């Protein structure tokens, strides 16, 4: 059976199975109240590809939607990883627009994304039609983790999965825990304007606006619209690593970010 690991062009290229990395339609989740272009463009491609399928084509499309990239949070380039606090040698800070309890589906794209592709495809090919229905849309991430839990991993190497007491003003929240390496890493939820200004320096105005919209959509309707991840993790070609497990696998990156001893 010909398989195309790509996008909608395969519908007219003789492929019988198309596997590609789309994203959820957050505009649909907003019910017309907002949009996230970066997500919605990919969702429209998926919908358009499926609209071309007729009873005569028999094409199967598996949409393996990646979660948030692990590298964005452990590498300095994207600007999500801890940054040194000015005039301090021991203080580091993560500044994003998410509430500390916003669930984020983090995936190691280098090591684990392919497990969702191969696992879903193998499961579907070896079974009946019901299996294809089960893997039409796959959410590629092993777990949801909150910014608060990420900080626990950065400071302690693991998450306690404890909950925060409610706060009246989430934008003023600052969370800190002393790391085993002597570093103090904090998380602060910042206003959208502050986030935009920090990202405009890296990605320009259009890129910064896109990130602001993406963060707003994730805060308000969830990265995968609140969908459970367990069904997408049933048929992996090897277990995907959690954020804490991946953290341990990249000591050089972590040392570069927070200067911790490996």
C-alpha cells in the first residue's frame, strides 16, 4: 500500500495513505470569537484534503498533530527557556503569558514524534476499518504539564504534581523553588504586550503577533481543545518521554540554559 508522509497534495498523487502533521482548529473552538492563524491554516489543509476523498478514492488520512515542542522550553533560541535575571548570577526566570496552571502538551519532536506516526500507521494497517477511525487524528504528546510543574522540573529534576492555591491576580504570580544546583528559577505570567515586545526582537512584528494569538488560544480553549491524550498514546512505537524524562536526556542543553551541573 503506497503511503505518503506529507500533506494534502497526496490526494491527487496516487497515495492510499497520507500521514501529515496538522494542528487543531482553534477558531472552531473559539466559536467565532477569535482565531489562531498558525493552527487554523493547518486545520484547513486537513479539512480540504479530506473533502477531496470520495467513495472511489479510498484514501486514508492520519493527522498526527504535534504538541508544543520540547526544544522551545529547553533551548535559548526560542525564548521560552529560563533566562538569567538581570544583575543576578543565581536567579533565572521564565516569563510567558500562560497561567501557571495552563496544561501544555510537550513533545520531544526529535526522539518521540516519529513514534506516534509509526505506531498509528502500523496499528491501522494491521486491523479493520474501525482502527482507521481511531487514528484519524492523533495528538502527539505523552502528557500535559503546567508551567508550575516545568519550574519544578527545572529546579528539582522532577515534578511533585501538587496544586497551587487560587490567586486573585494571576498576572502577578511568581513561583520559585531552590534547585539542587543552587539556582533559583521562577515563573511569572506576564501581560501580552510584554510578551509581544520580547518576541518582536527575535521574530519581528508578524511572528510576535502570531505567538501572542497562539498563547491566547491555548490559554482560553486549550492546545488540543481540552482533548485527552491517553487514546493517542495507546499504540506508540515505543514509549514517549515525559518532560521530566526528556529533561534528564539533554544535560548539555539544560546546563547551557541554567548553568546547572550535569
